[in-house]
């Protein structure tokens, strides 16, 4: 006699006894024939809701169907209406890719470095979603080209200069990046079986969500740095929220031993995503609409109000989950209230995404205020540097602020979990962690962050903090050891071993420094917000890896002898001293960038009256001040670390002798 095995049991998950239930409810997984019609109907209803809201919002925002401009060629109604629909499908595939990988890497509890069978299925499903994501992005690229050229799709292949045209628009460059990243994710998801691989794929999916957000309407706002950063937070938060819930419904609903833990984790994550989405949305509105009366006097503002109403409705859904349905699932009573409420919530989420796509196609009201030359270049206004403004000025950046706050909360949660289990964690490590985050907040979100892109001497303070002070403190906090202890994970093998080799650590720390200052990278990092954030992340990351090897607060896979660690520490100091010497006597770095700003000498027109030679001398003097700050500051920090290193070795030798 052959016994029947449920899908959850085939996945290696024990199914708890919930009493007599209908056969369809007990085994209606997305992969079974009985569950497929219901899942298909639910997916079609969700997509129809999003498409319906999209079309209605477009008709409202544009005051009717899109109309062709007289004497200008048009691609035709097929392209005009296909663009927003394909964008909706692209967003849906991106959200599902990120959400399904989130379920695999975060929501499903990991008992080892290998993924559970249900998590592996989530990764494979994410690969299929990523393929759809890449296909939609490629189709969107073709439609956008046809729309810009004003030719029907059938005539697009005969046009010349398509590659050059695509490369000249930020929106199309962003779409190409999505195609490449989505294809890479799809290929990787076919092979991933370990937690680390799923986490890397999730990070890649979240990164792939960013380029379209960066190239959207927010980039043209008066304070476009603030608008773009808030839009990135909004988009990533919504993707994790919506995609995570959809992944639970599609892939974890029948994994009854995993579902309670996954819902508990998702409940906390969803609350954070809701707060992030709401706060970032308000910040984006403030950055986009100079006059709040435009919220109710313009079509764009009225669509924003509709989106706020939908977000409030989603907040009510979340409240009901936290009060009722999640508790019922974790208590082992029933899943049906959660499944019903979550299904309705996803339909509302689809409508919200459709409304967001319509907003991206609706032109915001024109801003009559005159934007200064500096604000056009930087994305924010910089007042004259007077008195203590370097300390008192605030440069808001929602993305960086929430990133730092999230790092602080994660560390605190890890320490709290260890203490609950009876494991002590040194208070000095926590002090180092929050000290490092405080240093980053000071140099990125204060006057140092505002003036660091317009004065080299202030930039030197920022660079010293990001490459030396902050990574030193963060490495001393041993966050990797904390994470492994909390999650019960072993030390990495394979690639993780050579990544912690001292030679690799030193090269990674030293090589980017001359490349940054003596190529166009420096100017690009000052001009582009995305490049600025990526540069900060790179230098902070390589600095953390370098000081991790030196301090060994987080022991690497292959521990270093004290003598090798001392030599590695000493080798890092000349990197900063040689840089300071090169800046003292070398040409002015970023001369064209600083000259066009003209902040140190008045407006660009006034600066031109003083002569280019005089301005170059002033820039060189400011650069020498920055070189002294960087060289002396690095020397002092390295000497302190050397002294502490010597002191610790003395204590270790004394203890060994005793």
C-alpha cells in the first residue's frame, strides 16, 4: 500500500496536525493541480487591479488619453499605452524577484549554511521571476526608443544610431542595467543552494531596483539628492514588503512548521517597511512640491493623495495582521484568516503599484522658483561657510540615515538575543559600533557632508573618517562574530579564505586611493549622488576588511600571527602619507569641478573676474590644507592603534609568562 506524501513532507518539512481539514486546504500548494486554478485567478485579479488603477490614474493625471503634439512624429497608441503597462509588469517582476529571495534568505529559518528545501524552491522561483524582469526591461527599452524617436515599432529596426541614443538618456541606461542585473540573478538562482548565495542574490535584486528610481522624476527635483534618496528608500521598502508577502502566500503557505517563524520575522520587517515607505514618501513630496497647496490644486498632487490613502489602508491591513492573524498562525489554530486578509492586502498593493507607475508617467507641477547654479550641480543649496556651520549645518539624506539606523538596530537586536540566551557580549564592542556609526553620521549628514563636495579641505575630513576612523571602530565591534553567533553559522570556506588573506586585504585597501584621486572618479563622485554613495560604501568596505585583519576582533578563516598583523598595520600608514605628499605638491584635483561651482570666490561670473591663475592658487592652498588634515590625522590614528597593539601584546606575553 502506497502512502500519500504531502508537498510539505516532500520538501522535508514536518506538517503539524491541525485536525480534519478539507483536502484542498491541506495540500493546495501553488505547484499542485488543485491549487493552480485558484492561484491563477488570484494572480489575474491582482494584476487586473494594478492595471485598472494604472489606466484610470493615467487618464486622470493627463486629463484624458495622451494626445499627439501637432507637427511632431508619434509612435502611435500601441507604444503610448504599452509603455506604462510594461513598466507595471517590470515592477511586478522586480518586486517578486526581491520578495522571493527575501523569503529564501531571511524569512525561512536557517539551521545550517545550506538552504532548506522550501528555500531552494523559492530561489528557483526567483530565477524565473528574474527572467521575466529582464524580458520586461528589454521590451521597455525598445518601447522607450520608439517613443523618443516617434516611430512605430515596425520601423524601429531601420533607424540609425539606436545604441548612441540609448546611451545618451539616463532612463535607458538604467533600463540596460536592469536587464544585465536581472539576467545575472536569473543565472545565479539556478545554482544557489547555500544561504550566502541567496543573500548575495537578494542584495543584487535590491540593487537592480535602484537604477529606474534614480533616473525618474525625482532626479529633476530642486533638491534632487534628497528626492532621489527618499525614492530609493521608498522603492526598496515597498518591494521587500509586497514581494515578501506574496512569496509567503505562494511558497510558504503550506510549510506549516516554517510559516509561524516566517510570519513573525515578516511582521517585524513589514512594520519597518511601512514606516520607511511612509516617511520616505512624505520627504519625497516635500522635495518635489515646493507649495503644499499643489497637493489639492494639481492632478499630480491629487494622485499623491490617493496613494497616501492606499498606504493608510495597507497600514490597517498590517495592524489587523499583528493583532489577529499572525497570532492565530503562531498559536497553531488556523491559517485561513491570514490567507484571506493577505490576499486582499496584495490586491490593494497591486493597485498602489499601478498608481505609482501612473505617477511616474504624470508630469509634476512646474516649479516657478528659480534654482541656483549650485543647486543644479549638487542637488542641494549650500550656504556660505561661516562660523560653526560645519558643525551645525544638517544635510538630510534619508537613504543614508535609515541605513545607519538599520545597522544600529540590527547590532542591538543581536546583542539582546545573545544576552537572552545567557551569552555575554563586551560593552566596549557595542561602544565601538555605535561610535563608528556616529562618525559616519557626522561626516555624511552634517555640515561636513554638505561642504565635503564643494571644498577639498572639508572633503579630506570626510575621507579620513570613511577610510580610517569609522572602519577601525566598526571592525573593533566584531559584527561578523556577533552575526555568526546569533545565527549559529560556521566560518566561511573557499572564497572566504582568500578574501581574508593579508595581501588581498592590503591591495584592496591601497589600490582604490590613487585611482580615486588621480582619475575622473573623483569628479564623478562629487557630481553624481549614486557614485558618491557607491564610493563611500567601497572605501568603508575595504577599510573594514583591512582593519578586521589587523585587529582580529572578527577572527578570519586563517588567523594571522601577531607579527604579520603588525606589518600589515604599518604598511597601511604610507598609503595616506604618500597621498598627502602627492596632494601637497601635485596638480589641483578636480579643478574644473571646483571652478564651475565658484563657491570660494562668489558666483562663476565673479570668479572669472579674478583670473583663473588666482583661483587655481586658492584651490591649491585649500588642497594643501586637506592634505595636511589627511596625513596628520591618519598618522595620529595609526600611532594610537600601534600603541594599543603593543599594549595588548605586552599583556598577552605577561599572561603567558605567569
